[in-house]
């Protein structure tokens, strides 16, 4: 949708073009004035239409692309609950690509996937990158991901399974230089990474993207508490830079904003103006009565999946509350 600034600039351009034509004596004075008046009329009409356009609904950008859906698990389906990992949803299948919060030092040689830790380390294990001698990223990833903001999608086939991942490098707000920058700069830096990540996703045929808050954890620096709202603003700024065809494609896709730490789900729901995290892809909840010496007999809710272990039951029981 054109902004008022765009409309004003269009009028100015048209009037200047008419002046050039008049000076070249292509138009008579009367014809030039009539053409200027037509441009003014068109401008007034466009302005009226622009002002009459309703404000987008909550959770929707001006281009009509909804904010991602908040889900209560990380990109691999795990969630951190009181220091314990819980497999709350299945690992992604062939119909889902995940976002890797990559670091340039790990992507570029002499680094490699075997040197990564944290979220990226777990993702590289899932992709099978660390299960081979002298692990190395694909050449197209190495060529494309060279600086902050870069993103590149790659396909991996460990053990015959097809797995896709978008390696995306967000800004490190812990850097000394980044610490001195204003909030507007931080949002723009995040927007570049979101833009390139969404563009890679739009160019693929995969229907679902498990996204995560770019630079939202250990790289958040002084912006940690404000990161949910900054994520919304960066998303909107990124979408505004996409080509309309890319936006149209993304409207038909599902984008999940995966929150790994259970404590951070509520702040992101507030910022995204979503009442509840989407649990449609989570493992179902079952009620079991358990006997615990410190609590006596209690009926607790458990996430139950095929292969749920005794250890996982105990971890959930220790929380003594309904899983979120």
C-alpha cells in the first residue's frame, strides 16, 4: 500500500516532468496547466483513498502478512521448563524447515558445525552435520553467509531423511560497537536478517517455517527485555521490504515463532497480541495420578508421546503443574 509520502513524491515528480515539457515547448501553457491540475486531482483522490484505508487488524502488517504464530517449543520441538528439556512437539519433518541462529565464524572455514554450541550445536546434530569426518557446510552456504544479516537455505539428507534449514546470522548486540547504537539501528539490523530469511523461505517449496527470535537469547545484549516488541517491529520492517510476489507466496505458508524457554512465552504472546500459544502440533496431554512422597497422591497433566521415558515423566512431575 502506498504511504502518504509515496503519494506526495509521485505528485512532485509529475509536476517536475510537466515543467520540463513546458520549457521544451512540447506543451502550450494551457495544456501544461491542465495537466498539472489533473495531477493535483489524482493526488487528492489518492490521498483520500489512503486516509480511508482501515488500519490493519492486530497481528497483521500493512502488507497483509500476519505475524508468525507463537508456539511453545523451539525449532526442534523441545522446550526448557525449569531447567529441564521437554520434547513438547515432534521434530520437524520434510514439510518443515527450521532457522539456525548461525555464527559467521562457524560457517566460514576454518570453523565448522562441530565447533558450534547452544541452539546451533543441537541443530547441526539434527542435520547430521557433526556425524561425518571433517564436517563442513555446503559450498553455497559458505559462499552466501559471510556477514551479519545473511541467510541461506540448504537441504541435508542424513540417513536418507530430507531435512532443510535456513542458516541466518543475526547481529550480536554484545559487541562493544553495537552497545552504543540506538534502538532504531538494532531493529533495522534485525530486519535485514528477517528479510533475507523470509526471502529464502519464499523461494522454497516447503510449507512451514519454524522461526525463532533472531538474536533473542545470548546475543540480545541490553535489548533482552525489549526483544519481544523489537521482534514485532523488525518483522514488520522486513515484510515491508519484500517483493509483493514474495508476500503473496508467504500468505499461503505457515510461519511459527518458536519460543524455547517457557518463561519467555508470555512476553512474546503479549508483544504479538496473541492470547495463547498454538499447541496444535504439540504432543497430547494426558492426566495421570502419581504418588509422590512430597506431595502425596495428585492428578497431574503429562505430555505423552510414543516412547515417553520414566525420566521425562519425573521431570514433568517435579514441576507439579499443567504444562503450558
